[in-house]
């Protein structure tokens, strides 16, 4: 497995592909401002106007067009998710 390390003294918000409202994301980012997405969670982040610092996964649920908009994002491919 790839060694993935995202650290912040102020906390990290992790977004998956589940339900997400703009209010939930804003509240989480107020508490933990570094945004990390698990695969398709990056779609939600971008739809709500936020570019994740890092996206981790096999990218099977990440929209290819959405990925193009995330130019400042670090992508960490993890093939062995199962």
C-alpha cells in the first residue's frame, strides 16, 4: 500500500462519497480546515466549491471531468482498496 500522510495541526476533514450538504462541509472545515477526499468524495467537494488538498483512492468513482478542475489537488492512487 502507498504511504499516504496528510497532517495538520488544525485538523483534517475527510469527505467520502456519502451525503454531504454545504452546511455540513462548512461546519467541518471550520473545525478542521485541511480537506481530504476519498475517491468520489472529491466530486462532492468540487460541487460545493472546495478543492481537496488530497484525493486518495482508486478513482473509480471520481468524475474524470471533475478531476480536471482540481488542478491544485494531490492525487494518491491506492489500487488495493479491498
